């Protein structure tokens, strides 16, 4: 689903205060000439980002310095999602048609085209991997069928498994490519895919996409600009879904939910996030972060209650090994320091 970028207005190091905690958003990059939505945090040192104008960024020292590259021949693409495995191998997916999946094994110096789809209706929304070999990409429906592609060779080849999902998507239902995070893989074969628009659903498989179950998600929905924009799961049972209405990014009406049973049912947070959110990540079982174009919120009770800690604009966030990174639409990459 097409998703417009917003302009980031503020580039400052901002100390942020809660009742008992201080959170520091530290700018790592504020002037990259790209709108970033793809983010992969491998560990405390290795970070990859992807964005518009064919731009790919990589840091191997925790964000202190960055290397930037543009895959030759693909300089005009908007790479909405990236999956990195180390400082050498990464896979990127673009939004729009033609759709491409590219990979590098030399740290971004050269890129290989592993998949191309010229269907005018193709629009890939997100990607996630169970391990270095097994991964999945999903996209907006074609003839009411969600587009699903799976690899079992580390991204070298991609099989169209859309036929495995027998339930057709409703008219006006689609995915969002705001952050590449409406798909989440976990453990051996578990995967969740969230949708929005006219209706919002959670599609779940526990066998690498061979068979699927569908659960209704009671987040705000009914318009093309509403629904789930990001999901994350801490384990097979506990997960969080965020979203809202990107056209009204300060409206927090029914924009965050959490689940205790693997997505079968969802509970509204007692204290919600402060607006539309397009990225959510678990930092540990209790501490979670949600971000969007109107700000960032933190939860210390697994998503039950949230507190706003910044009004800076970002598109997505991810945390690995206590390293919490946020990226946004005006070339901004930040790190969040959290007192644990």
C-alpha cells in the first residue's frame, strides 16, 4: 500500500524525562539524503538501514560512522525493508512495481538481483527471516490473494506460496509498507502478517506458511489510511500491534493493542500511545518502544500502559541486545539510551 513520507522538522539532542526515568535520544545521522523505512539491527555494533533514492547505509561501530551505497541500476528505488545477517550479507526489498529483491554478500559493494516481478499490481510490504536460510516476503493482494514469497536458501531464490493462503482478502484490505514490520517471524516456522485498510486482520502460520489461520484485529480500521502498521512478538504468546491513521498522526484513537495468546485476541492498552505509530519493538519482556511521525512512546509493563518520551518524527525502530535504533523520513538515525 502506498504510504507518503512526512517531513522531519527537528534535529536536536533532546533529554526526555518521565516521572522516574530519563531517556536520551542521541542523533547518529541527521543529514542522510534519503527517507528511511528499512532497519536491521544485527547487534550492538552492526546496523543496516535502507530508504528512498536507492540508498543503503551500514555501520559496524554502533552508529559512530556510516558507509553509504546505492545498488547500481536500482538508484531510483525506494527500499522499504532490509534484513541483515552480519556486516557482509543483507537482503533488501523495494516498494512498487517492478518489485525487486536484492542481496549482497560483500558488505554492500555489489548487489545481486534474486527476484523481479513486473506485474503492475505488485507491491511488496515487508520481509522477515526465521534464520539465515529461511525467510518470507509478503505484499498487497492481487486478485484478492495476499502475495507471499518464501526462501529456504538464504534469499537466492524465492517461491511464490500465495496459494497456501486460501482465504481471500477483502476489498480495500492490504498491507502497509511504512516500516517493513507488519510481518514477524518467530521460532521454528511461526509467522504473523498484519493488514489494514477496510479491515484489519492477523494472518498466522506455524509451519513456514504452508497453512494459515486468520484472526480479526480490533484496531482502528475502515479507511485506506487506517489499520495495523507494525507488529512485534516477544515470544509465541506475547505481542503488540500499533497503527492508527497516518493522515491524522496525532490521533491516538484505538492505535495500540497487545495479545497474550499469539494474536487470537487483542486487548486495548489502558494508557495508549500518543498518536499514530508505524514501528514497535520489544526491548525485553516488559519494556517496549513505539514510534511514528508524531513521536515515540515507551511501555514498561508489556504494552499495557504507555508514556510519550519524544515528539521527534520517525518511521520505525528496532532493538537488539539493548541497542535501540530509530530511523525517519528526513535522513535521521537516532539511538535511544534507556536506563534499565
